């Protein structure tokens, strides 16, 4: 479960970075005092979004580990 969450978060961050770099020239007028391809800003956003994706998959995985497998199988 965690592996799928990490993979989806990584894929989303990678795809988002590619799209952000492709759209960067068009966003130049909307940004103040920062370059559209500023590596520090892109890194901070990528880490923040990746951490959010990991945390979003971590909580359900931890909850699933507390369920007794026999009880889970019987309910289905």
C-alpha cells in the first residue's frame, strides 16, 4: 500500500515538474521577483507535494496494519 502511494506521489511530482517547466515562459508575467524556472522554488514545491502524497498514503496504511487479518477476511 505504501509502495503504491510513493509511486503515485513520485509520478505526480515528476509530471508536475515537467508541466511547470513547459508552461514557465507563459507564467513569467504572473510571478513577482522570482524566475519561473527557479530551482529552489521548484524543489520546495516538489518536496512539499511529495511529502503530502506520502502522508496521504501513510495514514491509511498504518490504520490497515491495526486490523486483524481474520476479522478483515470474515467481513468480506
